[in-house]
C-alpha cells in the first residue's frame, strides 16, 4: 500500500528561485508569512554569465538594505556604455548621469553572486524555507487553498498554501498547468556567449582586454557585446543569425576569433587560453518572448520570465522581475488577510500596474531587434546615423538612458527618430 504524501502548510509556495522569487521573499520576510521556495537546481552554482543590475534594480536592493552588500561582492560599476560600429568606431556613449534614475550607474555581476546575497538574507528567517533539488509537479485549487505537489530526493511531497507563485522561467510549468493564455514566441536569431577569466597578473594583456569598459559593436548582421563582471572575468555575447551554428562557424572557430580580435585586440588569444577552441565551447542563449493576456488566477500568480520573458536588447529581464516582486509584495500581503485562498480579484492591481510596462518593453525590444540585427545597408546606415544623432541630442539621450535604467519607459517617438537621423547624418 502506497503511503500518502505528507502535507506541509505555508502561506505562500513559490516554484523557482529566480531573482523575482528571492526579491519577493525578501520584501515579505519582515511580515512573518510562511514561505516555501522550491528550486530544481542543486545550488546557486556559477554559470559564468554576465547580468546588468540597472538603476531600477539598484533602487530595489537599496529598499531591502542590500545594495551595499552587493557592492562588496565581485562586480564592475558602469557609468556609461559605448556603442560602436562594425569596425570599432564610436557611435555614441550612453552615460547614466543623463537619465532620470536615482543612481547614475549600473552594476555588472555574475547572477549567482546576487542570488546568494538574497538567499543569505532570507536564511535568518525561520519562517522562510528554500529547498533546492525540488521539482514542482502539479497543483490544484479549491476553497481551502492551493495544494502543490513536488518531488525531492525521490519522495513526493505536498504543500497546502494560500497562493502559488510561478517564477519558473519562460517554459513555466505553473503557467502551463494554470492554462493562462498567451504566446511563447522564439526570436529567429539567438546569441552565443561565454566568459573569459583573466590571469591574476594581467599586466601583459592588451589594454582592450584589461580595461573594464562596456562595448556594443553593431555591424551588418552582427552584434558583439563585451564587458566586465569583475576584476578578472569578462563576458561576451555574439549574435547567432538564424540560430545556425554550422553556418556561423563554417570557416572555423579561428576565423570567428580573428574577426572579434580586430574589435578587441587580444580577444582571440585570451579566448583560446580559456578553452574556446571549438564551436561546442560557445553556449547558445536562445531568445524568447512571453506575452500573456493575464498573469494571475485564483490562487496563482506569475512573475519574471514566466510572465514576460523578453529580448536582452532592452537589458531589463532581471530588473523587471525584481520590479514584479516590489509591486506584488504589498498586494499579496493585503490579500492574505482576506481568507484561505488568494483570489484573482485581489491580484488585479498587480496586472494593471505591470502588464502595460512590459508590453511597452516588448514593443521596444521588437523594434530594436529589427534595427540592430539587420544587415540591410540602408538600415545599417540609418542605425549608425541615429546613434550618432542621439549622442548629440541631450533630450534624446535622457529618454534612452531613462528607459535603459528602468525607472520609466520612454520610447522614442517618430519625431524623435527623425531628429536623431537629422542630427547624425
């Protein structure tokens, strides 16, 4: 006879320990709610990927009294980023002090550093439990609450909670089971990425490798993003057109490295020393858009990529997941006072506040993809002129930097684009 799964009681169960989940739990921790976070990974292991914490994310960390702690972890502080053409000529320097954000900089980090920081802050709260190696399976909702099932160590377990939060990524199991309508669409192009660890004594390396400046190289049907995430680690992304690795490496890895070396002298040798000597060593980062009609239902709410995965061109994925948590936390706190099950009606203010912002970012990302990823000579020429024009026009710089910072989304109007082109030609 099979034993019945044991049942635990929590106020909130969260599937996935993404940055949104960890931020949400940190906001709710002082309120005493019992929270269970389930994550299928064995730990927050390094993935050697770079992330930008924009001014929006910095303000959230400051509210949680964690910003100074983050600054004590390995990171690189950026006051500006350079946009260059496919031959390395400067088009525009985007400086954070020209925007409206409360912080005139962004921090580049490896994401596990920030995850560890938020998780450590939760560890002092006995009413919050983070369980790794826990695979969320299913849930049901009735008047008594949400009954969630997961597997850990070969044992099936159940949790009775008042709300289930899905922060389980763009292919969200929670979203699928809740049958929340919307679209999950892959972009036709993806990226290849990897990180480079510099030697302890890097004095002999070329300046282009040693320096920590963030550089976007935009050429015809090519993008190369190179930046620092700590004193010794560099991270890069390369556009992979049509997601076709065979075509991209048709002339061999050496040809790809030599092309990038012309933009960042010393890159090829450093990449080889880091073992990037065959195509399989480059990790493909596919790009998806999640666009949903709604983000919640009775007993269920989505945050982060589960609700709105977006193109990295807008550099907002991590930051908008944190903003989801900031907006959602007080709404959930109020809803938990109303009964054993959090109803959709109580969560509607979250949707009303967040969906318009995300749809604006989706539109902006789609437009940027059409322009930035293009190889059409006319589009490339117009793109380069627009970058130069934005750099020469303070009011346009303010809009761009404010949007990148995340505090407000200010897309360029048709008239703004005409002004940018005119100033850049």
